[in-house]
């Protein structure tokens, strides 16, 4: 508890640097990553992250120091070279884009590891800590780092705000952007550059391997909450910032825990949570819809059974035993119990002792379903020229989804028919 | 002859080194509804893309209102095929139509109220105004097509170039588009439409370009719709021409000497 308070008070400057740094990184990477995600370039972020390593090493070899600005410059250059190579390979050879990404990623990363090993064995004292690029060093961010991150972060936000609508169009429909005369090449160059920049700074927190997650995961989660690009960017950035906060908090209260991987863990939880629980788009709400559909089909089928039994015996109000209902249709026992309960709750059926009978509103509903079934059968028979013995199964499903508007269309088109293709009477409500 | 809206001169285009358009050469009058007709794989979409500067041409040139495309971009509008974009993109109908108001001159600038009014008017014209806040993936295919056309109308151009606007649309959309065409014609606009259905072409268009890798014929529809020309356009590819095309691709040979 104490350590939580200490953490939240931000009295320790190191805590401040780490928290602010990871939050900026998380938010900016998420903002930029939203465009990569929408342009279906999720893998490109991964390629850039891996390709940055040789640039960082070379810039250290040339400058001889670990000045973050120099390292980022080296990162940008090698990131750009890798993008140009991916583009060049997929344009001039028969290799597909994913193959080109795979080749460039591994060659650059291999070269980077080679250089890094060389530097580590060179005896240069200044090299200590360069390998943090591989796995991140969020827990040891310094004030200088924060200054660089904030500067780059602000620059990225300004660029995205200034060219927001053009980036939107280029991501949605680049051909159209070209046709109306927008400088698409330049805009794509800018988009690539801000991605490289976001990767070059983000990598210092989470390392090469986890960087792609920082770019793409927030966007993929945010997409589930909104249908607007502006909101999506804000939600993704929030996810990024919150994860940065959680990651640094966990590594603070449990000092043996690394920050970067926890940032990514927090992000993954947010994204998976979104995929599951977001309203409308989420898996859970889709599941709920399919449960509702199943219940609707079940209860309507039970009502229909009451109608059919009543029709056969000429007595719709006659009580029915559970056993009779169970044997007349192919219900499962549990299903039928559940369905009867739901119908009773909605006052469509009533229970008297051990028998069930249909209420007035239940009968109205039952005849509506039977009417839709028979109208649809007739429609298939007359308009689609299907044989009468081929229409039943189709109508079994369609009867449950026909809306009142479609019902009146059917009635009108078939001229309010009274007999279905099997010579059964089509029931209409009696006013 | 009337004013010329579009001229292609000896246009040749190759895809993956295989020539898909050979020496296409025509002049299309302004103020007409013009259909570019041909069987599948006859290079119709490529022709539009070449006109709009989206694919590189191997030879020839395109003139729009007797000028280069770059000088008349504000007067030309392009409606790409509906399937060419991902409709799951997070945008509303209004967002997409407003894209028709973007210009290289309003880079960095925000969309103005006037732009929004123009976009709303364009949506009204295609009968989609009530959907302006709708997410674009909730639209039917026909509605998506109308959104694309509204975006193009919002540009306020004189020449409209549309790629297969009638593919996969419902009857209401077809009617809306046709009404729009006759209205545009009244306003003196020129509409060039790629269309693959021969049955409807005669009813839809005033002018026809018959295309099958090379231009078979171009002219008022009464002149074009005869058995001989249709047979020529739809009766399969020219054997020798496609053999030479194959050869060019195989040998990786330049289609022009320089």
C-alpha cells in the first residue's frame, strides 16, 4: 500500500520520468499505429522495429556516444532504407509483400545483432546499455530521454492534427486522393516517417520484439468501441497511455518485474477485453444476439405447436400436458422447460396444475407465426416456382424474422391469400 | 464537331509487361452520357485509370477539355469501383462525401461550413441525405455506390468518370443514378461510365465506346449498336494481337522503342 502511495505521489523523480516517458511513448505509438492498422500495414511496424537496430549501432560507431538524438537519427535512416527495400523488392520481383517484409526484417536484424556484438567486444566503455535497444529500458529512462520523447511526441501530434483529413483519405482511398491532386507520395512519405519516429522512440521502452504490439494492439482494441476515426485515435492513445502507466506501476511495486513486457500485457488485456465486451462489435454482444435469436425461435416454435395441435383437434383452448408437447415436436426436455417458462413469464401461456394452455395474446402470436410461415411458403411456391414439398424447411427459419412491413408486402403481393401450398388455411387476425 | 470533353491519342498501357490497351484513340463530345462497353478483361478499368493518371502509359496521351489532367483536375471527378476500398473503415457517410471537397489548396485547413452544405446537397441529389451520419459499413452495396457518386458530385466538376457504378446495385439505386444522369446532362455535364452489360447499355447511354483491348468503335449509340461491331467487340480477342502481347511479356520486351 505504501509503495502505491509513493508511486502515485510522483515524489521520486525517477518514477516521474519512467511514468511520463512510457505514457508518452504508449500514446504516440498508438496514434501513429492507428493509421498503420487502417492501411493494413500491421507487419510493417514490426519490420521497422527490427530494421532500426543496425542504424542505431552504426550511429554509435560513428558518433562514439549514446546521445539519444544521434541514435534516433541512425534509427530513422535505417528504418527508411528498410522500407524502401521492402517496397523495391515487392515492386521489381515476383515476391509478395509479406515475403519482402520477412526478408528485410531478418537481414537487418541479423546485421544489427552482428554490429552490436562487435561493439560489445570492442572494449568501448560508452557502449554499456546500448543493448537496451533490444529489450527496452523503460525502468531507467532519464530526464534527457523524456525531453527527446516529449519533443518527438509533440511533433507527431502536430503532424497528425495538421494533416488529419488528408491522412484519413490516403488511408481510406489513396487512388481517389491522387486523382483529386493531393500530394499522395508526400503524404505516404510523412506517414512512413512518423511511424519510424514512433518506433524509434517506443523501442527504447519495450524493445524491438514488443514494439509492433505498441503500434497495432491499441488500434485493434479501439476499433471495437467506435466507428469514427477521430474517436478511434483518441481511444487508442488512451489505451497506450494507460498501459504505459500500468506497466511502470507494476515494475515499481515489484522491482524484479520489467516495464516493457508489462506495458504490452496491459495493452493486450485492454484489446482482448475490447474484442470480447465492446458493445455491438464485441464477441460477447454477438453471442448475446445469437442466444436471443435461439430463444425467439424456441418460444415461437412452442406457440406454433399449440396452434397446430389446436388446428388438428379443432380446439385451440384445450390444455396440453408437458408430455404431449414433448412428443409432438422434436424438443429436448430442458429446452421445452425453459421455453415454457419464458412464455409463461410473457403471459403467452398459462399453467394450470400439470397442464399448459394458450392465452389470448399467446394465440394471437401463434397465429401470426403460422401466418408468416404459410405466406412465405406460398411466396416461394408462386414467385420462386418451388415445389410445395420444397418450401417447408425454408419457411421454418424465415417465419421468425419477417417484420410487419415485409408481412404487409407479402400480403399485398400475394393478394391476401387464404390457402397455402399445402391447402392449409392462412389465419388472419379477426378484428 | 461539338466540344471535346476527352481525347485519348494512341493510348497504350501494359500491366506486368503485358499490353492491355493497344493504341486507343478517340474523342468524346461534352454534354453527353457516354458508356465504355466491352467484355470482361477488355481493359475498361485500365482505360479509366490511364485517363486519371493512376497507371503509367507506355505511349500516347490524354487531353481533357483540350488540356493536361494536372491543369483541369478541378473540372474532373472520378468514381472508383465500389470494391476498391474497405468499407469497414471508421467513417460516416458524411465523412466520405466531404472527401470530395479536399483540395491540394486546402491542405492543413479544416472543412468549412460551405463544404458541408455542398456535401449535404450532393447527398440529397442521390437520395442519401438521411443516411449522412450512418457508418459506411452499414450501407447496402447500392447505397455505398450512391455515397461514392455523392462524393464525386461534391467536387463540382464538369466531367465525371465512373467505374462500373451499376454493378451489384439495387433497383432503387439504378433508378437514382439514371435520374441523376439526365439531370447532369441538362446541366451540360459530361459523364463517362464503364459498363459491362450490353443489355442495358443502349438505354443508359447516348454515346458508346466499344472496347476490347483495342478500340472497336466509338460514336452515337445508333451507329454503334449493329451486329457486326458487337460481334467484333464481344466475339473474342484478336488472336494475333493477344499472341503478340504474350510474346512481349515473355521476352520482357519494351512496347515502344523508347
